[in-house]
C-alpha cells in the first residue's frame, strides 16, 4: 500500500516538475519575443512595424502551441491577437497612430520610438501570457474566448510595459556601447 502511495506521489511530483519546466520554458520564450517585438517596432518604416510585430506574435504562439502540444491555426490566432489588441481601449489605435506618425520625416520617427516599442512589447507579453495560461489549463486556440481573457490580458499588458521598458533600455544601452566601440 505504501508503495502505491509513493508511486502516486512521484507521478504528481513528476507532473508538477514537467508543468514547472513547461512554464519556465514558456516564460523564456515569451521574453525573447518581447525583445524581438520591441526591436521590430523601432524600424523607421510606417506600418512595417505593425506587420513585423504581428508576425513575431504569431510565431511566438506557434512556438507556445508546440511547447504545450496544442494545435496551431494562423487564422484563428491572428483573429485572437486582433481582438485582444483592440480590447484595451487605445492600444490598437495607439499602435496604428504611432506607426503612421513615422510618415513625418525625422520628428515622426522620433515620436513613434517613444511609445511604439512599449506598446509592441507589452502586447506581445500579454498575448503570450494569455495563451500560456490557456494552454496550461488544457485549452487550445480553437476554444479561447477573448471575452473571457480580456481582464487577464489587460493585467498582463501592464506587466508587459515594465518588461518592454527594460528591453528598450537594454537595446539602447547596447546600441550606445556599439557606437562607442566603433568610435
């Protein structure tokens, strides 16, 4: 009887360890894609940045789907990304405006570089966290209801701003170091 109890405990501990490993791998993956989104949003080409960030987010969800053994559909995920991005009042419009302002020579790009990287990074973080949580709870992209996760998305978006600001600062520091080394 004791052996059966120990075996059951080991199975639960093993599952918990696997879940923890999966969560840590997912968090690392999300962080890497936040950095990529921040970098892509700094490209001085209007609207390219939004397309690039969307592609980055799609790839991140594809990787999370693989990590959790869930099916992936680009069309379904693209629709969820659009819905969640538009659910936080001003984010979708703000990102579009920040991208379009790049049409104004010099000043426009400088203005967009102030806000767009934070929006791109924060939304990438939030979307990644929404999918990771949903997958960990046994869901798939096909049964994710955006209405059910909007509050969680908004909460994660706020956390994502901090991560995006750190990524932006690190990128700026790296660029400065590179320029200093070249001088």
